[in-house]
C-alpha cells in the first residue's frame, strides 16, 4: 500500500473480505436476476455485481483481490446499491475505504409494522413514535388522551417541538422546571438531528420558522447544545384526570432513527390507576396505530 493510500485510510484486506461476504449472501432473485444454471458456490457472481454496479468486471475483481485504485465515492455508492447494503453496512463500507459516510437524505417516516403492533398492544401505556425531527408518526389510543386525536390534524402540523414553542414566553407553562428541561433537551436533540441530516429541507424549514416565531427557541438554539433525548420524569395536570406523574421513556429505534416515547407510571401509583382505567376503555386496535382513535375533550399540550 502506498503512503497516499495509507493516509487515506483505505483498508484493502477488510474491504475485499467485506465485499466477498456481502456478495455471497445474495441470490440472483434478490436483485432481480434469473437463477440460471446451477452454481457451484452460493451468492452472486462477480460479473453480476459488476453489472449491477455499472462497472467493469476487471475493476470489481481487483477490489476483491485487494489491488487496484482507491474506489471513489461514486463507486462505493454503486456497490452499496448493488449489494443491497443497509445503512450500517453502507457506513462500514465507506469507512473501510477511508471515506466519510455520505449524508442521509432525511429522517425516515416509515414506521415498521412490528412497532405499530407493539404500541397498539400497550393498551395501559400511552405510547407514540416520532421521527428525528419530532413529527409524530404513529400513536396508540391511550396516547390520544395526552397528545390529542392527531388523525384530525394535518400531517404537516404533527410536530412536537412546534407545539412546545407556540406557547408565548410569558405562558405559565415556562415556570415549570420540568417543562423547561423537557423543552430544552428537545431543542438539543433537534440540533443533533440537524447535524445528522444536513440536506434535509424540512428540518431546516422548521428551525428557520421557530427562530422567527419563538425568542426562547432562538436563545436556546444559539447555545449550540447537542443531546440525544433520554428519559425524563414529567409532572402534569390533566384537565380530565388531575395531577399525574410518570417517566417519559425515550427508546431509540436504531434502524430508522425514530423514537418510541412511552409514558410509564410507577406500579400502584395514582397515575398507574388512571392508565389502567384508560386501558380498560380502549378497544383493541384494528388498523394502523393512530387511526380511528376517539377524540378527547381537548388536547393536553402540557404533556407534549
């Protein structure tokens, strides 16, 4: 390896082994190719990978044989597509080649069916899913009593951080230390997402909007705090159920970079009793989370 390649961080042995392993796990049918004649070894042939990636077979063979030029970002992107790499594998491929990871276009808005089934099954636990921008993507029927019936709200306005900072600076909500910590940590988490998705227009537009409408948001944004949200204890006064106290657990879904937000009450507590009563009146879900939920008397913006 030349000094230039060593400085660039290209790890030829690991790159060649990784390409071979990813090629061997794929079947022709996985990438839309016919099975053809019997194969002596599992996986795609080298010429098939080269064809899918739009490169010469000789160039690809040299990569698997730990020789040839340093692969460009365009070549790596084509290989990641041809080998059907997921996000973690794609990042690993770029690191092996000594390249910075390409920017992800934007937060994922697709909620996995298993996650939807999970929150629907949590009938005694309010739960909802947000993306990295804090758009609410899915929710169960217990959560309706705390975030409102979002099926009646346009998808473009289902953003938790926008809800928070619609309150004027003089609102009594901002006198609550827990509410302040919750909101400030959300701003820090939004800044972390802003850094992860530099090309995402919707995040940039949300930040620009809030900088112009909320002096408090603008002050906190200027602090440049970066923090991925963690659990927090919340104490709220619900108009229908009175004072409630629960842990707001934030569970990170690594594959989609989404958050599953769950309200967890201490067993035997008055709040736990309220959640159990809510669960007793929640009908089993019949479709996607968040659909067909009963509308509460009024949305509880304090719990957001």
